[in-house]
């Protein structure tokens, strides 16, 4: 496969790097990586040992004082060069993402673009790490805030965005002056190695030391747990399930470390009686089947006003019948496979539960078999009619299953349904009615971190803060002022006068 050669990837590789150096270690443990596209095993990755971990931590510790002493715009310059190099390798990187995760080539390329965009964004942001200045209550005093880097930031990412999640975190963390240690999902580690190789070249060309951008691929028990409990790591940014997020928050919280959590979503779209279906139908379909339903922002619940219900249902069934499922590297296909057989099992279990719990499958529900599906990971995108929030609807099944729920009454009823689940990542409304839209956006509206109007729940731009509330974990990554989460804030008061007035008018005379 050409794209692997173009990215300098070999069949057998180390999974641990301190920047430009790959650690060999004594580990006999290998991760066999197979593609959900064709079931082929295409990489053997040597997993990190505890000694490797210590080496990575040691190098990161040494690199931090060097990296933080570079002016932030110089750090931005390194990120700029990473972005340039990513442009050169966009096609093979996008192809690798598609091959390793099963998302379509279009989406793979889009993901690389997301990392390029965040690099560009970070170049600018590196000149804008500003704190506010305010007024002091005391004469001849100045009061302001400033931001400093934290140190080592660990980035633990999920399989579904094997490059973008690193980009959002590592590029921002880097311009803020932190060094990063990346532990990618063991379900998409080759994408991580490819990125690390790109970064390594930039580090080399700029004569930068080891330890600024590290990668560590290993087991949860040996490496993951260590990261959570390691007092040398002040910040852990974690993307994954709510269950794993609770463990992360608990362990890092116990040592009073910081976390940025981006956990699951159970995202709803409201289609009111005033919706423009020309916009709503394609948005719903892309939201539900994009990345085979494996985005945190995937549309899982659809609340349709009773007056439009049959019409929307008919449109969706027609659209679903036209979807082409198959090899995601082929342009014509809209949807590829799920990530692995476990994901297929979860899909099958959910489909069973829908019927058991009183819902009706109106489209799909089957695993796909046949020559055009060379692995066992292809499933039909699925539509299910449910009267209400059955237990299965409350769960985030990482698969292309969309629940159709009819609502009566005003937009308030639909908002109540939207807010009924534990997760709070993304939400959307389709309406041309001003009152409905503003109600959805008001304090009594959607309780999610993302609220969209006349567009779908997924595909957020990098310029906004990304993340959500409740079981989604409350973290914010990417744009806006999310960079502040990667820094420590310091409030400074300077007395440039000749007396020492105390705040709150307290008198304390020692003469
Ligand atoms: C995720 O699924 O964890 O908004 C991230 C989106 C993408 C990122 C999703 N930009 O769908």
C-alpha cells in the first residue's frame, strides 16, 4: 500500500517516541493492527514498557524548561511548520485514517484539514496569550492577570478522530509552552505514528531537543493508569467514554491534577413544524451515518413535530435506501465499516434491545455480508421508531442508529426531550420560526455545549470551543479561549507607590 510507504511506515514499528527517537525497549508485547476495511493486519507495534514510560517522562521533564523559555510566537512558528508538512502529506494521511478507522476518504481528508486548520489557528493564537488588566482599589497599584504553561500535558485520545484530537490538544498545549505526551487509542495507533514522524522531521530541522512532543502506545493498565496517577503530569486531556472519563476524573482529581474531559454525546436534532426539510434531511443523514455513527457528535435522536412526522420519516427512508455502504476508500461510498468486531457486537445488541424494549426498526438493523464487504465490520445504517426514551435510547451506542421520536405541542416539549438524557454535547434545531430558535438558544433551551440552528450536530469548526456538559465532562478544547485550560493563571498586583495600603481598608500599624 503506497500511502504507508509515503508516510515512512513499516510493518513492524516501535510505539514509543520522545520526539525524533523511537524507543526499542525489551517488550515482547505487540499490538496487531488490522484494518476494518479489509480485515488485513497491516502493522505490528511494539508496546511501551514501564521503562519506556520513565524515559518518556524524563525527557519531557528535561524539555519543558527549554520549550517554555522560547517566546510563544517562536513556538507558534514550529506549529506553523508542522501545518505546512501536514499539507504535503494530506492525501496519504487522509487515506491512512480511512484505512485504519473505516471512515470515508472524504472524512479522512477532512480530518487532516482539521489538524492543518488548528495549526494555522495556533500560529495566530501564539501571539494572543493575553490576560486582562483591571483596576486596583488601592492607590498606585496595578492589577492584572497573566498565563503560564503548566508543564507536561498528557493527551489520551479516542480512535474515531485519530489525528484531529491530538491536533486540538497538542498544538494548543504547545503554543502555551507545555510539552505533551500522547497516548492514542490502541484501535488507531498507526495514524499516531504517522503524525509523530511528521512532527519529528520538524523537530529535527529546528534542532529542538527530545521530549517536546512524545508518543506512547501501550496498555491501559501499564501506561494509562500510570499517567492518571503520575504527579509529574499536571494536566490530562481525555477523550473517550463517560465510564472511562469518570475513572480519569477520579484518579487525576485525587492528586488534584487538572483534567479536560471530552466524553460521550447523545445528540438530538429537533425538527419543528416550521423546519425547512431541504436543509434538515441531509443534515440528519450526515449527522447519523457520518463516520459510521462513531463521532461524539453523531446525531442519535431525532425529535419530529407530529405535523411533519410522516413526511420526515418518508424522506429519511428514501435517503437511507440511496446510501452506499462499502469500501470507504472508494469515492462512491457514503459509509464504511465500524471500527472492529466489538463495535459490531454493540450495534447488534442495541438493535436487539430496540425491539425488546418496544421500539420498531424501520430501516436496516443487519450486519452486511458478501464479497463487497471484505471484513465483518460493515453494518446497515439503521432507523428506529421509538415512542419515548427507552433505556437503549439513553445509551450512546457508537454505531449508525438513529431514533425517531414524535413530539406534540410546542418547542418546549422538544427541548425537554432533548435535555432528558445524561449526556450534553451537541444539539440542533431546524426551524424558520424566530421564537422557536431563540427559545432553543435561551437559558431554558438546549443544555448542551453545542447548539446549532439549521445545521446538524456534527462537524464543528475548530474556531469555537468544543465540548459539552453533564456526562460529557464539561471540558472545552480547540478554539475560543479553550487555550486557557492548558495554562495556569496568575493574578498579579504591583505596588508602585511609597506606602503599603492594605486591601479592604484594613489598618495594621506596627510603628
Ligand atoms: C469527536 O467525535 O470526538 O464536530 C470529535 C465534529 C468533529 C469532531 C468530533 N469536528 O464532528
